[in-house]
């Protein structure tokens, strides 16, 4: 009875709808990233779309609502979700900013689809219909995520070759190939936001099998020398990858799963 009374209040319905959908989205994100270890279409497409549908269904359960009001409640749920991601150390600011446009667009689409039914067919019967649809949507997303996890195939490896011409003899250039001292940090916004950049390189020895460490802003990229022809060629395999970036979070030092193992 208390819950029904809260949903009958316009302000209470808005708050509960936003809070419920944000909690649902946080749980789905944790399930996808931490349990299934996959950042999938179900997370970036299905999740926000279902958020829009459910928030509209909950908010419009007790009375007809305008499209603008439904959009506002859904976006309030997104705001709660982003705050939750930061507060519970799930994500950082940079990745949330990158994902926000897609989440906003798909949430708005979900609201628009649900509101069309809400506006045209609103009645107590329609509200009961939404009560049936909501659990189905809640169950469908984990199933979708699991299906994507089972169907996932290794991505193709695409070779990229780059070259730089240096106006100096090989014996001069060779002095800086194996190891080099600290270099000035980059000033580009991308790197200042947290993306890894090189600081220095260290080499244990000048022979095949020696360990080389390219120290990045996020840790050491450990390499094993596989080919060594002094003055001509240095090749190595990477054995340890540091995180691809350092996430920004106002509350914690966060390490989302996508920072490890997704860049090799």
C-alpha cells in the first residue's frame, strides 16, 4: 500500500522510477563486466533501451504522463546510474563521458517506444500489461548477455606497420633503441585524460632473451628480446601489458575490467 501510494504521487513516482531503473542498470553492468567479462551490445544498446521502457512504464502506471515528463524521469535515472558507477567504484569519469551519448540516445528511444503505447492505450489494463512486460525485459538482458558471451569469437589480429626516418647514422640511433631516459609527458588532452603514454625504456642486457621494460604512465610494459642485430634490428615479444589507461574517479582509484586484457 505504501508503494502504491508513492507511485500515485507524481514526485514519488518520478523518484522511484528513476531509482529503480538506475539500480537495474548498475546490476546489469556489473553482471556484464564482472561476471560475464564482456562489454556487449546488451550493455550499450539493450540496457539503456530497457531503462527507457521501464522508467516510462513505472512512471506512467498510475496516471497519463507527457513525453517530456517521461524523458525527464528516464534521464534522471541515467544521472543516478552514472553517480552509482562512480560511488560504487564501477567506472571512471572518462569512460562514462564516452558512453553517455549512446546511453542517452538509446534511453530516449526506449522512452519514445513505451510512451507511444502509454499515450494511446493508457488504462488500468495497460498498466497491468506493463507489469507483465517489465519482468520479461529484466530477464531478457542477462540472457542476451550470456548468449553474446557464448557466441563471442576471438577478434581478428590486424597488423599495423609504421616507420620513422631519422637523419642520423645507425650507430647513433642504436644508442636510443634499447633504452632511453625519461621523456617529457605529452600535452594532448587524450593522454592528460588518462590514456597510457611512454615515460622511459629499460633494458637488462643486449642479447636475445633479455628483458626490456617500456615504462608507461600506467605501469611497465614487459618485453622479451627475440631478435638482436646491433646497429640493424631489435625485435621483442610483449609478455605483460599494463592497463591501457588510468581511469578518473572522484572517490576511488578504480580498475574496471576493460582496462586489463582488452588491449594486447
